[in-house]
C-alpha cells in the first residue's frame, strides 16, 4: 500500500504544473480506491483477462496490484484471480507468464502453494541460457500427460481459497502420507523429478538468444523462488556475471548483446541495476553469516518457578504443598578449632590447658 501511494504521488508530481497544489493523502487514497474499482471491473470479477488463458500474466499482475493496494485474499475478485492463476500455472511456458504467476502466488502467501511455486521456479531455471539471460519461451509446450501428473501430485498440497467444506484437522502425532512429502526447506519430491526431466529435455536452450526485458522478469522470478527452496544460486551467479560484462561505456545497459553493445536505455538500465542488486544482497547475506560464526548462541532465561496448583478443598498451609523452609546447617569448624580431648579409661574428656 505504501509503495502504491508513493508511485501515485510521483506520477502526480511529474504530470501536473508546478503551480498546482501538492496531492493530499486523502486524494491519493481516493485515487487508489478508483484504481482498485477499475482493476476489479477490467481484470477481476468480470474482466476479459480472467476468461483469456493467454492473458494469465496480465491477470496475475492485476491480482498483485489488488493485494498491494490492500485487497484481502478473500475478496471476490482476488479469489477468482487466485483460482485462474493456480489452474493456468501448470501449462505456462513463457517467461513473462511464469514469473507473474510465481510472483502472485508468492505475494498471496498461502503455504499450500509452495510446490506450485517451486514448479514455476524450475521452469525459469530451465529457460536461462549460458549468458544468464532469458528469451520469451522458457520450456517447450507441456505434454498433456506431464500436466496431468503435475496436477495430481502437486494439487493435493495446494490450498484452495474460497467456499467449500474445510478439511478435517490433522490429529496430533498422525504420520504424514507417503505420497505427500514435506516441501519445507527443499524441493517437493515430484518437483525435483520434474526438474531433472527438464534438464534432460531442454539442453539446447542454453544457446538461445536473450534480451534484458525478459531477463528482468527472470531475475524477479528466480529471486522470489529462492524463498521457497528452489536451488537458484548458480542462476544468480550467471545473472551477476551477465550484467557486469554487459554494462556499456555510458554506464547503462542495452536491450540485448554482451561486451560493448549499443548504448543503454533507461528501462534496460533499471534491469541491469536489478540484476546487480541480487548480487549485492547475496554478498551482504554472506557477510552477516560470517559475522555470526563463532558467536555463542544467546541462552534463554530460565523460567521462574511456579507455585503448585492447589485445589479448593486442600489447605494451602498443608506442608505437603508448602513445605516449611529448613534451617541452614551450622558451618563446620576446622580441625584446629576443635578442643583437644583425652581418653581416660575409655572415656573422652576435655583436656585442660596449663
């Protein structure tokens, strides 16, 4: 919401004469609400983007804008967008659509979408070429058999927002089903199999041309997939190398080409800076981790002792529940301080000093 307000304020600042008054917060909020209403009408409940499978990327972008503007996940338009994006994700092959579906599901924040996000992430990895860039297509068309298998294996763990009977709660200590492995911290088992199949089938894509328009979307998608257990570090290494080599003498970045290409443009320079930002972020992460090495972990404070719970029919002064405090034992004297004792006929008597 704060980002959207900033962008609207920036647009108003550069589009109106300098003599005009500055936009008040209430004017910005009113503009946001009008924008939400337009998006719901054009791309939400009744929009063409919802009904057009070739525009799923635009639909996901509408959903992203609605969520950023403060629309809740159970809003009618957002719920319909969620259903469309989840359903269409299984067949997406283009860089723009794959990334926008991934970004929408990541922003939605439903834990059950993690395997689906991972699937989209490995498709992005398959579409990256040896120069660290992307073109329009990431992978070949998804075969119907593969689509059915992915829907069967991954949709079981995908949460469905909207109406319907809520699932029964899992009993404490119940074992997880063998066909639904946990995806926390690593790739879902079936996504890993799919990744290996893509690596074997899409070997020729490393030599395809690329452009920085598609690549900037690939960077955004890879960075978001990183949060969901997708192994993207080699891809980010290529991205860093690409934009370090591709910067022109003017300091900008071109639409395509490496090593001394055409002069950069403002939009593609933003793409180049975005790629380098991922390298800076990773470097800072490494510094923070290195700084923590060898430092002892902070010990948690011991909880204060709690008084025993005594039922109403028990005397609270009962020594069983509140035992009396025992006196401290007297300190033992050292052997030198003990009086000398002598034995006379089997008895011990104190000795007298002369």
